[in-house]
């Protein structure tokens, strides 16, 4: 198998070429689909969003960029694959706002920096019935019978369902910290992440119970 081969590659290649998607975007989309593990509509749309933001910003993949994503669904994967902003390198901040929108900015030592915010524009969805039904979580959207047609419509739409705005983003300086031991679990954490003297896993972010 080549880098982009998989169960969806052939059909996606055909669909994208038929819709006139350029070679760069085809490559981005196939990379995003492989990373996400399947061609979710949100990943396909987000690939166009990231590419659009980079163009407006005058940036290129490989450049040190920072991103904020306003949903944890699908879009963060496109940001990570194309812009190389990841949660691991601390250049991607994922917010639970619920909007399908993202902002990308270049690196800056200033307290504020200009960025580009790209979002799915509901007013522009009127021209694309299936995308509008899917995006609005309409009961009229039937995944089983409409999914493949939805892909075609997403590829035809491309950037036509997107809008953007230039925004000012506050930068976050790297915090100075020291390692401390949680008195409850005995594990070490950065001091600034303590909650009432204990780690978050022993407090508000506890998500497991030990097997006795």
C-alpha cells in the first residue's frame, strides 16, 4: 500500500477529480482521511478550511503556526495533518464551543498577533442542500442513503461554504513551573495544575477508579 491507499482512496480520488479539486487539496484530503481513519464529512470540510486559512495568512505547512479549533469534532485532525499544529507540540488549542470554526496565526513574541478565523457560513449553505441537512443535524439527513452524495457535494462546494475574518489572538507565554507531588496519588505534576493542593486526576478531572 502507498501512503494514501486505503478502502476509500479510489472512490475519493474519482470524486475529487470529477469535482475539479486541485492536486494539492486532493493530497491534503487523502492525508486527513488516512489520519482520521475514515472520510468523515467534517474532516473533508476542515481540510478546505485549513488550506483557506493558510492562504489568507500567507503561511505554508512547515512554518511555525498556532491554531485554535472551536470544536473537538473532526476539524482538529485536519489542523494537525496540514498545519502541523498538534496538542502534543502545544500549538493547537481545542475549545468546546460547538462551532465549526478555526483560527490560525503565525508565531509571535508579542502579547497579541493577527490571525485568520475561517468558519462554515450558514448563509452559504443554502446552495448546498445535503451539506445544510448534515450540518444542521436535520432528521431529514439519512447517512446510509446520502453519505456518498454528501461527499460529492462537499467536493463541489470546496471553499464556497466558508467565510473568514481577520482577528486578534492573545498569545500565551510558556508558564514557569516546578514539579510537585500530589499528596493523594503520589504522582508528580506541574505546580500550576494543582487544584486545592492535589492533581486534577484526583479532583475535577478524575476519570477512573483503581481495580483493587
